[in-house]
């Protein structure tokens, strides 16, 4: 089993949450709301208003998300959705959870999908501490509704891709 931190469209109530509750694709058990122990920049970018957790530890906010325990089948499904390792890279992250007594915290070692090779201009975008679809009027566009499909728009956010001519 694997611990995965989700911070964007896979969170409860967000556009891709259905993938986390689909029991036919493997085990996926929500363990609760958590925060990154270290600060990271969470931005919304690209023509499709995708949330990206940029791999720049120490910059941004302690990002709020959800911790899930998943099996190998669900991890493979998430890797495919996140296009790991071509777009996002799954990396270790330390998370913290406020215990019920509110006087103590519990830390977890998990993995999150980071954008590692990001365009420099992304760091100048507004940084969020928590993602919600339609934040600042930006509506996330699901994969099935996109007019340009992966990887043809990755150049907007990722340094390893160039615009198709």
C-alpha cells in the first residue's frame, strides 16, 4: 500500500474526485485532511486551469490536501492520470495532521505529484494554500473536454516540452 497526498482536482468535491471513489479501480481509502510540513508553491496554470504543486521547497504555503492509502492498481491509475513521470513527478513529502485534541500533530511520509521542470514564470503566479475549482473565476477543464490533448499543451508549464509548430 502507498500513501498519496492529493491537493487539487482529486480532492473531495473537486472535478476528478470520482477517480478516488471508484472502487472498481483498486483500493483508495481517505485518511483525512493534511498539510505539507514544508511550504510549496501551489499555482493554477495553463489554458486548462490545472493546479500544479511546484517542486520548490520553502516557497509558498503549507498546502492543504487529503491523504489517501492506495494499492498498486490505484497508484498506476493515478500515475497515468498525472502522466508520471513525463509531466508530474511523484516525490516524497512530509505531511502533518492536527489530532482531534487540537494540541498535537501527527506526521506522515507520503508521495505527491509535483511539477519539477516548470517554466520560470509559474513561480510568479498567485500561490494558494488550498485548491478549489473556480478559484478566481478559473474553471478547470477536464481531460475529455480539452481541445488540445497531452502532451501538446505541456510546453505552457514544463521546460522539457516545446510548442508544436
